[in-house]
């Protein structure tokens, strides 16, 4: 891993607004991403065009202006808010000079900086090499200077200098290792299901407060920081509830236009979301953009084929809103999301609401069974007390009749002992 100097790397950020993509507040987000990577934005350049220029992305005239501006301000790093083609990067480097990177490269750089576990590093390296591979053509000796600073972390200089054949071989090797990680995670999830654990996954836009909420609910000590992508490596902790055993999993935060290379590389980690029984969608209600951030997260979930899951909307950071505005938001959002809660994870305020919603989900997702268990099998059914909620036990001469609420995942396992299954809470309700 390469680290930037303590003196922040100065950068000019560039955005092209087209009819298909308005600027909105995305430049503010690009500034935050730059700061998270260790840079400092010294100037913003924006241009409106009907469509991107195929050669320079921005117009040739604007590229010349950018070169003059770069030289006047003594800046070597130019960051574009959209993804550039390899040809556009080369052309811009020839005209503007300095180091030209796009939004995708910036996000990949941050992930490389944040990855701590072996799994995280493997996935980041795969994403970076997948991004780099089509950009090798024609760069040759240019790669030798990519030894430090924003946009150059991750695989390292030696990896960047290898030829396409060796990079393809490394990509294949990384995919094999990640495939083994997926198998390992699958076995863990299967074991948890067998023991009757319910898996609840925290999802949301980056910096919404997911890790802070995990710590507040479970007593975990997951790393938290008021920066984008503070959490990269997933953390799963036990949430103690009398109604059932719940595992709460913190996952990487989403962002608008999450690079497809990251989504592919982090497939092993994102499997936790696909296998979750319940999603807790954490939203920073103090962010004026929160409605569009909710849409962005939902779009990402859709791209991951994670839809139609039970979801609890958790509006976080209520302490950062004036009481009058909070009450207004509460009234409006409660109509749109009847199952939502309003909390401050940082201050530990109203966390009981989250636990109550999870309890409601457990009640709705359980099945009440009446089991006839022979005494010679009784010792092996001790897990019913830890995995389910035993309502009643009647002891007879050769067997025990047990009435118990169990997660649906255990119902099939108990099918041969069922006397009379019936749906719990058949009256339904919000879940």
C-alpha cells in the first residue's frame, strides 16, 4: 500500500452536466470523496454539454482552460466526476498534463486505503486490476510514475508494471480465492440457519451511521469515523433478544454510481445482504439529500438482485435536526414508511424502537408448531429453547408434546415431529 504525504494532495475537480445527468449535489460528494482519499479540493470546474466529447469528455477548449488553470494553481491532480474512457484519459493527459483520474478510480483508491482484512484487500485488488486492465494499452512507461498519491494505492507499483497477460492471470487467481471465501461464508451462514439465527443486515448510503448503530445495539467496537466508507470489512455481532437469536451484520456503505468493478469484486461480502432475513435501511435524516440517497440505495439493491426483502427504515442522526423540522419529517415519513423508526445512534436515543421492530419481524416470521418428541430423542431438542420460544410442554409416558414458535428456517428440520402446524399471527400486519 502506498500512502500519500501528510501534506494533502491538491486537486481540481471537474463535472460535466448533460441533460441525462444533472449536477445536483454530486460535486459536493466528489469533494468529500477527495478529502476522504487525503486530498484537498482547490478549485471546481463545471461545464454543460448535450453529451460528452468522445475525445476529451469535456470540450477541447475547456481542456485547454483546465491546463492553464492547473499550471497557475500548481496542481498535478485532476479528478473527473464521471467515468472516463481510456482514450479520454490519454488525450486529457496529453493536453492538460498532470494526473487525470475519474470518480471510479477515486472510489477504488479509498477502498484500497480502507481495506484492512485479507478478504477486503483481495476484493479491492480484484476491483482495481479489473479497472486497470483495459487502461493499460498505450500507457507503457507512464505506469512507472504511478508510485504514490490518490488513485495509485492498492496493487502496488510492481503489479501496475506487469503486462496484460500477468494481470489477467492475477485476476483469475483472485477470483479463485474469492470463490473460496464465498464458500466459507456460505458454510457459516448455513450453520447459523441450522441453529435458528435470524440475520439482519444494515444497509444504507455511506456515512449514514450503520457502524455506530451496530455498536450501540450490540456493544460491538466496530470502527467508526465521520468519513465516507469508514467501514469496508463486514462485522457481524449477536443482538440479544428474548424472542430469538438475531445476528446483526454491518456492510459496506453504498454510494451513487457505485463502480461495477467493486460490486463484482465484493460479491462475497454482498452475499450477506442476499441471504439476510431482514434489512435495516439506515438513513442520515440530517442530510438534505436523503430522499435521493434512499433512491440510490434502492437502485443498488436492485442491481444486486436484492429485492422484496422485509425492510425497516431507520432514520438516524435525529439529534442534528431542530425539533420542529424533525417533527415535520416524522409526520411525513411515517406516512410513507409506516414501519420506520427515528433514532440517534450516536446518542443512544430511541434505540428501543429498533429492537421492537426486530421483535415484530421475529413474531411475524416464526411458525408455531406442536411437536411430538419421543424421550429417546429429547436431549437433541435442547436447541428449541435457544433457537425458538417454547410456549408449553406436556409430558406423557413415552413422549413430550411441545408447543413452540420457531423460525421458518427450522420448520423443515422438525417436519417429522409436527402434530399440528399453524401460522403465527395469521392476522398479518406490517412487516
